[in-house]
């Protein structure tokens, strides 16, 4: 399993496994043999006994008096089986109710309920967890391969693991689930929000777009995006809003007169704010686009339509961050020998800068040659050549596609029929709002926060999944 060196996580967002603990094994990667072995398994919900006041009233009669659903029992498993395989077989064998769902983003089954006791039945932090040999694995039960003599315990928690000896909130991390959707879903979403952000000048639409763009960028890039948004984009917005009235004097509401004799109008100020808001939102949306729409996704979408252009654009998009990373490496190496742009006189610094630039140009040319050789060896451009793709349009993608397209059409209809119309010159004016006029605004807000909604749903699913992962 490939590990991202920057986060230490695999593609299923699994935190690094502690030293000495078993690493996750992907379902289907290991064959189950007929070699029978034994382990111990139990199921209990003793924590509910201390939280009966929070329990769903309809579930009170289901809780055993001692909280034990299945006492510690020596059971048989087969080499290669997972904790989930064993749970599924033993609950069926003992006629114990058990319901689960598959969570592809974590590549594991999620246990929703056992003995008709479900997640959230005893509070919003309640659900099922499992531990093996006293350790709560930080990955799903479908990915834990059982070994001879393992002691497997399924326990119900009412406090996100804290009441059973595991605190899941200490290392919580949420993936950007929207990025895992089909490239066409991602592209359609950004195409719509970028188009509407540039076209719709209604103050409500501009505000919604800017807030949603800031929100999503901070969600996927964290503090880095927050610094950029608040230290660069917002000051730029203010400066742009101030500069516009100095060059644009149209408008009927005259506030005062400038030293050069031209009027300062309310309309010119507010138009400057609107234009600056639009610019900031578009820049922020593009930064989110660059995070979500990778070069692989772009080539997948347009490789067959415009193969040469899509490849060039993909290489350009990849080249910029790689160039920045490489120039840091070279600058640090030159600094170690006292030959970077911070050492020596002005002339010497200029010479050092030219040297670094020369090294970078050489690196770029060599990299281009290696890329060309690699493409040639893989038969790129040959007739009949096929390409492997990891992207498949599933039901989840189709639902998201339908939602995004539906919201986009609603917003487009609002623009066509003039509901979202707003002008700033010569006077500020928009169409009067009626009951049905609010729908395009609601649809636009819904469209802008689609990734936030998806991520919040996945965050809740992540928290619930971690209850038994």
C-alpha cells in the first residue's frame, strides 16, 4: 500500500499504525485457505447500562441485564479471514442480529448495529467498536487479518471510545471526499461555480460565492488557505474596492467630489466592492480547482478529445509545482556551499542567482527528455493504444451529478428569466423578489456548498466508521 510521505497515510486515510501492531490487509488481496485456526470473540454493550437515560426508549428491552450479548467464546476461523468475516459468520451462526454497510472510501465494512442496537441509539457519540488483543485498530474491521490466538472484542461505546479505553478524537482527520468523486463530477461542479461566479453580479450571489470558496479552500488546504484568503485576498479586495472610484465616476448618488473635480458616487464604490468580491471568489475557486482536478483527471476527461492539448496542459500544471519544489532543493544545496542569492555582494548574488537559474533550466530540459523517452517507451500516440483508468462512474457519482446539474439548471433559469439580474450603473437596481424568486438564490447557495455537504456527510460517516475501525 502506497503511503503519502507528507501525511504518513495511505489512500484510505489510515493513520500510521503503531510499531509492533499489524498493518491493514486489503480485502481480496489475501486468499482464504481451509487451514482452520482458533481465536476468542465476544460482543458486549455494558457501557449502555451506565447511560440508560440516553438510550432510545424502544431499545431498553434489548439490553441484556449484564450487558453481554455474546460471552467470550473460542471460535474457529480460517487463515486469511478478517475480523469482519468472523463477525458475520458467528452472528449468523448464533442468530444474533447484525447489520453493516460498505464504505469504499475506507475500503471496509462499517458495523451499523448488532443485536438491534445501532449507532446513535445511546447518544450522538455512540456506536460499535472492535479491539484485538486489547488494541483498538485505527482501520476498518474488513482490513484486520486474524491470527491464531487473537482475542477479539466487540464493544458498544457511548462516548466515541473514551468510555471503553479508546479516544478517537485525538487523531481525527477527514479526507476531502468530494475529491474522490468521478472527474466529470468535479469538472462540472467547478465549471458551473466559476462561470456563475464571473457572470452573476447580484450582491447575494457574490457573497455566497466568496464565503463558499473561502470555506471549501480552508477545508481542503487548512491554515495555508486561511493565510492566503485573509492576508492576501481580503486586502486585495479592499484595495480594489478603493481604487475603482478613483477611475470610475458613474452613478446618480453623489457622495462628494474628489480633488480633481470628479464626483465620488455610491454606485462606483459598491461596484468596486462587487468586482473585487467576484475576483477574490474566482481566484479562490481556482485554487480549489487545482487541488481537486489533478492532471490525471484532466487527461482522463480530455485525453481522447484533445489528446495533445490535454497532455500539454497537464504537463504545464504539473511542471509549476515541481519547478517550485526543485528550485528549493537547488537553492538549499547552493546555500550549503555559500553560493545562494543571500550571500556576497549584489554582483555576487546576481551571479549566484544566474547559476541557480542555469541549473534549473538544465534540470527542466533533462526532465523533458526523460518524459519524452518514457512516453515513447509506453507507446504514446501509437494507433490502437489503450490506457488504464481508475475512474468509474458509480451510483454515488450519478447522484452527485444529478444534484449538481439540477442546481445548475435552476440557477441558469434564474439568470435567463432575470431573477438574478442586478445592475450598479447608473443606479443600483434588481428585479423585485417574489415567493418563487428565492429558489434560484437557494439553488446557487446549494450549488456552492455541494462539496461542503458531501464532506460533512463523510465526516459523520468517518466518525461513525471509526467507532468500529
